């Protein structure tokens, strides 16, 4: 099926309708539209995956278990820096309280037992509360909840007067790809940025055009 794609004006109206508090909800939406990330990829970003010097974001273990590098838009630099400052306050509070670190994949947790407590492995978008780890029951800081962002997206969609459209957070990824192609970007580049294994998957956006 053809994906739902908003116009640039509709995307801007949607972003303006996001609540100012908490500010990370708008930042996640901007990441989805500005980089083409999936919502799960944005929420599970770790500090070490944000590289301001090279203007790059690294998606680890995306769909299909693949890593990929994305462009970090200059417009999001300030917002990301502010979010990292907030995340660091959360991380420092956990360290001061002697809490368990964040979740790591099993192999990494065994190889680097102290990494889960390090700043570099902390979440860019940490939850405000702790969650019990189902593997052992330890209370850990998990990354932001997808359901919370989905609720904020629906509210912003209605507030922007777009409630009649069957749009979801994934729509912002579709908009990213379609608007790049509209501006004349090469489809192979768009394929790489989206992480599609086959260019035929990316070709669906040419049908939207």
C-alpha cells in the first residue's frame, strides 16, 4: 500500500502543535522527520551514538540487525545538546543513588560488566522512572516509552487540524524519504539513509511522487 505522506507545510504544522513540556517529545518527532529514523531507533539512542564533531548519528542494530550512519541536522544540534544535559542529570542521580545501570545486550554485559553504569552507554531519552529487568528483577533505567510518544503524536495531529489523516509516527519517516526525493536526492542515497536492504522497497516513494 502507498504510505501516508504529509506535505512540508503539514509537517511543520504538526511539529508546532507538539507540547513544549516535556521538550523531548518534540525532539523525537524532529529526529524522525530530520533523519528518517524509526521511532524505536530514536528512543533507543545512546550517548555514544551522537557525534557532534562529525554531524552523525549511529543507529545500532536497526531492522535486520544492521548498523547505519545518519546525518545529524544542524537544526537539531541545540535541542540534542539540551537533551543530553538533562539525560546526564538523570545518569548522575542514578550513580549517586547507587542504582543499577542501563540494559545492555547479554554478550556486552558479560564482556564489559561496568559499561551499563557508564555515561557513554546511557540513553539519550531515559525514562523518568525505573523499570524491573525481567531477566533478574533489578531496577534499571530504560529508554523512553513508545506509547508515550504515540499519544503525544495523536494529540499534536488533532491540534494541527490533521486528525482526519491516518498518520502515525512512522509517517514522519515516509515524509523524510518523499521530501528528499522531491528535492532531487538520489534514490540510492535515500535507500542507505532508510536502511532498506533492497532499493525496490525505497521505490514505493516514487509512486507517492
